[in-house]
C-alpha cells in the first residue's frame, strides 16, 4: 500500500479531541500515513503565528494536496478573515461536498434520507467585499462569476453521474437576485442541457425548497447551490439525519482537497471529552475514497455502522453516554 502524507489541522474547541479520535480510527484501518500536524485558527495565534491561517499550513496543503481539518473558531463581527473562507479561496477549493444520509440506529423523523449537497465555495456573499457607504449604512457584495458558476455546475453534474445519482436540484432566489442567482441558474441549465441530459434537472426557489426538504427529504437527491445557501441548508439537512455529529464534508479543488465535518468548534462542549468524532471520521472516509483507498474506506464505514446499529456506545448528541474516545475505541474494536 502506498504511503500517504496528509496534513492534519486539529483546529480549535472540540477540534483537537475529534481529530485525534479520527486519526486513531484511520490508522487502525491500516492506512499507511505520515501526518503533518499544523495549526490554524485561534490555536495558531496561541502558538505564536501572526495569522489564523499560517503560511506554513497553507504551503503544506499545497505541497501534499490533502488535509484533514478540525473546526476553527471564527470571531463574530471583528478580527481576521475566516480561516475557512481563506483556505477555500486561496486553494481554490471550489466545491463543498456534503453527503447527508440516514444512519443505522439513529432514530429520526425519516428513514431513507440520502442526499448530497454541492455548495459553491469561493464567491457569493462570502467574497468578503464589505464597505461602509456612509456612517450607519454598510454593504456586503454578492459576487457571481460565469467561470465559477459553470465550474461548480459541471462538478455537481459530474459527481451525480459518477455516483449514479438520478436527479439534481438547484436551490435559488433568482426571482429576487435576478443577476447573480440568475447567472447561477443559467449556467446549471446550460451544463444540464449540453453535457448531462442523463440527470433529471430541477429548480426550486430556496424558501419553498426548505419547506419541501422538511416535509419529505427523501424526494431530493443531489442539491446544488451558491455559497451562503449551501451553508444554511447543510445544517438544516444535518438536523434531518441526527445532527451535526453525523454530517461529513469535503472541500474539493483541482489542486488540493480539505476534508472536514460540517460542524463548528462547539465551544459549549470543548475540552469535556464528550464531542462526537463521527462527522470527522466520516470526512476521513471521504478522504480515503479520494486517496483511492476504497477498501479501507469500506472497513471504517462498516465499523462505525456496526457500532451505531448496536446502539450501546453512542455519544451524548445521539442519546448515549459514551465519550469521544470510548466511541472511537468501539469503532476500532470492530475493525480487529
Ligand atoms: P457548532 O457547529 O460549533 O455547534 C452547534 C451545536 O452543535 C452546539 O450545541 C454544539 O455543541 C453541537 N455540536 C457541534 N458539533 C458537535 C459534535 N461533533 N458532537 C456533539 N455536538 C456537536 O456551531 P456554532 O456554535 O454556531 O459555532 C462555533 C464556532 O465554530 C464559531 O466560531 C463558528 O464560526 C465556528 N465554525 C467553524 C466551522 C469550521 O471550521 N468548519 C464550521 C461552522 C462553525
């Protein structure tokens, strides 16, 4: 088996706890790996770096092309530009891919949810172009470029085709944001018609789309949307399958990929050893597939599915009493 070099960014809050657990699980699967441990977020400042995203961390991801990242804390309304936005823009990680699936043993309102959210990751309202027009009046610019809209639409249809998905739905608000969301829709329509007629194509205005998701998420397959909508709808969908503890993610570009859970640094439970590491472990499984280690990915997936189905060792967010490490140990035990 080839040895992989993977950048590991523990992050802030629960990040170090959940990434350490994920690292143990991935190593126990038999993955041959050299981890390059580097900081980002508040932790980077505490370690004496002058930026929340140190140049050394960025350079390592550029060099090794793959990273597993814990969440970082982003101060509200002040301070450095978000680490996540910087990472996605600087490394051109233009596609956020977030599978949302019903999990064995996790009782929720629906049993057969199986969706993938593809979120444009580099522009929209996350472009960071804000200004004060006059005192008391501020603006935030929403940016949509044809190149980025075509790129994400093509990625989403290609992903849908490779994964044998049936339909792709764009959530939008082009009735109000006629130019930006209008361009996003136009690009998706063009890619659908010209390149992927094999995938059923649908468009839904996002407010009605959210209602439909809650009423019956099993009607949706691949969802494609711009940056902010993808952020919001990801958490909404996480709530449909058991919460943020079970929702993994990947940020994919042509030159690099960063795998991370959808959840944040959860300061309310940080340092207590109770966070659910599963979302990071599942992000690790997406990373194994990306590295063409499909057999190891299946091994880890089979192990956590078995632990969930048994229902004896679950973390608090899933109704159990197990700690972060206990849950990881149960997964490791299933792989022996
Ligand atoms: P959050 O996702 O950190 O937490 C929301 C709720 O979910 C909390 O009650 C938390 O305890 C719970 N939760 C989250 N992950 C969990 C897990 N693995 N196990 C059990 N419970 C879990 O969202 P927030 O509180 O809005 O944000 C906290 C910080 O994280 C903010 O600074 C925010 O900017 C940042 N954030 C970072 C990322 C990232 O780095 N990718 C993503 C989202 C938010």
